[in-house]
C-alpha cells in the first residue's frame, strides 16, 4: 500500500505542476496513468468493493438528491439502481468465489475451477435518456468485480451530469472512480487512453466510433445500443389490455427509452380497435391535455425535438400530433397509413410517435421483422402460446417479451443487451459482474501419481490414444461423485448390518 500512496502523491504533484495547462489530453492521460500505476493487477480488494457499494446505497444525501427531480417527482430509475446495489452486496461473496467445474478422470484429484478476476480500469460512457440508471448500473458491476472506473455521464443531460460530478466523490474514492464531464472533445480524449474495458450506452453511430477507438488497443467493449423494437398484436388477444400496456411502455419518459415499442404490427381487421384503445389509454394516463400533466415528460432538447417532429410526416396522425417547440413538447402521437419505406420506419424514433403498420398475419409480421436489423427487443401480444413460441423461434433479438413492455429490464437475473445492430454484450446483476471480470481458468495439480501421465508421454501408441480418449470423454460431476460416494457408503453399511444379523441368526 505504501507504493500505491507514493504513486498517488507522485501523480498529484504532476497534476499540480500542470494545473495551469489547458490540455485535455494531458489531464485525462494523468487520470488514467494514476489508476493504472496504482492498481496494475486485481484492483479493489473484496472488503473495499462491498464498502463502496454500501456507501452509495446508504448515503442519505445521495438518495435524497437523486430520488426526486426539481419538481419533486420521484425518479423511478433510481429504484432499479437500488435493487441492483442491494443484490450486489448480498451476492458479492458468491459471485467472487471460485467456481468449481466438471472434471475428467485424469484430473479427478486436482483442483479445477474458474476464478473471477478484475479486468483493471473500465471506462463507462452513459446515455442521457436515463442518465442515472444506464450510467451507474454498470458502475455497480464494475465496483463489485473489483475494477477502477472512469465515469463519463452524457453531456446532453447536463444537470444530471453536474449532480453526479458533485455527489459521487462524496461517497466513492474519486481516485478510483473519477467522474469526467464534458462534451465530444472530452469523450474523444478519453477514447485515446488505454482501458481494460469500455462500456458504452447510446446510439449506433457513436457506438461505431467507440468500437473503432477500442480496436486500436484491442480493448473489449460492451455496446448497449437500440434500434426499432417491433410490437406484434395478435387479432385474437385482449386488445384493450395489450394497448394499455403498450401505451405505458411507449410514452413513459416521452418515448425516450431504448426498449420502447417502436412500431406496431397488426392486421387491418383490428387496426381501428387498436387506435381506439390506444387513444383511450393515452387519455386515462395523461388526461385530455398531456401538456399540463405533470407525469408527462418533454423531449431532451430542441435538436431532438425537430428530429422527432420531422418523422411525423411519415404517416397520418390518428391520435395526438400537438407540439410546442418552446417547451420541447410533443403530445403522445399515433400514426396510421404508415408504409414500410417511410422516414419514420428508417430510424429509431426515440420519441412519442407510435406508427401502426398493417400486416396480413403472423407470417408477414415475422417476415417484416427479419427483413430489418435485429432489434433490442421484440414484443408480441397473444393468448396463443404456440404463436408466441413461433415468433421466438423464427426471429432474433436481444430480448423477447410476451404480453407486456419494458418490465424485463427490472429483473436482474435476465441478461440485458442487444444482438447485431442493437448491441453486443449484456449486463444486469451477475451478468454485469461476469462481463467486467476475467474468468480465469485454474487447475492446481500435485507432483504425485506420475504413473498416470505415461498415457500422454511418448511414444504415442494406439493403445495410449484410446485410453486417453476414454478418460477425457468421461466427464465427472462433483455432485455426482458425492452422491456416488454416499451410495457406496450406504450400501457398505447395509451389507455390514445384514451380515451381522445373519451371523446372529
């Protein structure tokens, strides 16, 4: 630890000497230099990991500052974060423990296991739509896995970034978990540094830039992107319930959710009923005037407001359509008469527009989905389990959710992530821990039983190869071994008792 303290003092002196310089590159190079030099191997000891997680979870200032917006509205994304921290604290010892694996007869007497180890220094680049959840959920996994992390919140959600920059150093070691704020230039300088893993949440365009920068140093990446998530409504399902759940999933956070239903696929025979139920649900949730309803949000900024508004030309407005640029307000809007090649169907909407595309049935819906990039999630509403299984079997997506929206993200045991164009890698709960760990293969042998090794030593005869193949193909489960040993013990004891009884007879 003395070496670490010396290195920290040394890096602080260097920072002081260069404090008058305005070079962003120098600044972030020193941050990274300090982290790597202090902790070149396993970064954070187990007790420190748990303490860091507990500090964030139990700090009243952090909780009170983050749980409510400036209007006093609770930020429900913080509930998911609290669940994640609680789970990590409870399961940390289990996740970090050696994981025994199956043995072969040749390694029966050896220790064979997988040991999770920290990767080193992780760069976490967050997104603006849920700035706390998508930035701090990966940080929870990084801390639990024993890594240091540089946290880069999105500059678009500037107020959350500022609060994060102020609060996190109060509860976490800012030398291990520095928060870097700024815009494109700061992110570009960060990407020039060497990290052991980069965790990015955002759009596919920036995702390509991140992956290109990581490739220069062969840095592994997790890309949590997005895409157009389809929602198929079977004509025989409960349309009212389906539309109510879709309305919630689509228009929460003003449609700025990466896993929000992007468009609806349904048959023409139920389209009018779908429109009717969507309109009813919008009114139930957000009143006749969503603009004045406190639980209906706004578009993040004017650039995105104008982008979303332009997409409205891709169909006929059936519900909503109102907009106010001064407030970045766009009403919950449903579009009909939408063609497959309209602008609204060419990019992820990420706003409160919900197009309805007519299809001839589940066959055409599956074909429509498979013609496009693999989405982050596919939603299907149906009472027919066979139809649901068919959609699952004949399509590919990061997730599949039947008869509900978004709710799969709240389950830490389910890996959350995309496939193909919608991302790579996954996280939540233990999946984050494993993603940000090196799962090290370990085999510990003794310098005994050398006679067994004659099978692998020259000369390589046909007999040796046959025996080696037999030994390697025979997998031995440790649980099975214990049960077999117990069975042998019980049989021996039974035989002994029977034998004594017969002798007395």
